[in-house]
């Protein structure tokens, strides 16, 4: 159990790194959607090689044609793209802090619902006072880590529109737990979490390819950005980090349950976000770790411990 939790934290560490690298790639593609397409494409290529090494027989036409192709084959990847697009819409309208808080809240609520009712063939983990207490403590920690005074003024000035976007943020946040649960169900249908991850990436890549053609209307990118920086191979590894994140989630959810899997992954995300802010990695602005943010991180960790105990 402890090893799985550590693995979940490591997977969470990959997410802010992936976001920072994809943002850097976006300075060359001039479009976050196009940057996401190339990130997904790299992830798909990585997973093809992994599947060729680990279970090549499952990539044979005979195996593929004998499958039922139920909705779980297509839904996971599409939900990932919708979540990504939703964040692109939310960030400029309610800011990064509120986007994180609302989407994480939606993730945890949906994680508890999946655990309570065993949705998508997930193992049932009944909600109790202990689990609710752990979630509340974690949410308080996330609020402390992301609270900014500016956000309160935004809500006051544009309350109606902001409230609608916040609700959209919470609904969007409900999608990743559903995606993980569906991908985990697909894992058992195809008897491989590597193939399950590949299917999710192929669908996501296809959807982003279509979005790029419709919205961006090009697939080209520049080798030199507006700052006269040259593109580097490392700017394409976001997809490989995404592979670690998605595959680990598929592996962990049946063992830890939806809520605990989400919480340990989110903790990893918060830790890496603090480190990126502290040291200004990938040319991001430096924001020193404050006492408030450190207390928030500790509360997130305490919430995870409580949820594990119950």
C-alpha cells in the first residue's frame, strides 16, 4: 500500500512538469491546442513502443478485431481532451488559483461518488466521517496553497459570470476521475494497463488532431519563438510524462480506490508546483514558498493519511 501511494505521488510530480514543458512548447506552436496535440502524439509513440515490448500480441489485427469496442474504448481519451480544453477556457477567466481549487474540488467529489457506488466496476469504498474529514482537511490545504487576494475582487466585480465559470470548473474537474475509472475498466477488458493507456492516448491524439485542423487550421510550428529561443527535443517530453501519469492512475485506482488515488496524485502535483515556483524552473516566474503555502501542503498530506486510515 505504501509503495503504491509513493508511486501515485511520483505520478503527480509529473503533471506540473508536463504543464511547464507543454507551455514552453506552446511558445513555438503559438497554440496550446497544437502543443497538446504534439504532447499526446509523443505519448502515443512512446506507448506503441512499450506495448511492442511488453505485449506485442495485443497489437495484432486478430486481437483487435475480436474486441467488442464498447464505449469505454473511446470515452477515456475524449474526457481527457475535454478536461484539457476546459482548463484552457477557465484559466484566462477565473485565474490559475480558482481553476486549481474548483477542478480539484470536482475531482475529489467525483472520486468519492465513484468509490461510494462502485461506478464503472470500481471497488466500493463507503463514505464515512473519517473519509469526509480527510477530504475537507485536504481542500482547506489546497485553498491555503492557492488563495490569492486578487481572486476575491474578481468574484465581486463579475460575480454572475465568475460563478458560472466556477461551476464549469467543478464540472470539468469531475472528468479525470471518470476517465481514470473508465481506463481502469478498459484495462480489465483488454487485460493490459499498457494497452489501455495506449487506446486512451490514441483517441485523445485523434481528437486533438481534429481540433487543431478546425480551430488552429495548421499543424506547423516554428523552430524559433518570439524570444529567439531555438526549440529543443526536451520540449517534446511532456507526452512521455503524461504516459507515466495516465498509466500509473490506471494501475493504482483498482488498488487504492478513486478518492485516495486522486489525493496522492494531487499531493504530488502540489509539491512539484511549489518547487517550480520556488526555483523558477523552465523560465517560469519565481514565487517563494510562504508559511501559508507550506501549511497548506502539510494539511494536504494529513488529509491523505486520514483517508488512507479510513
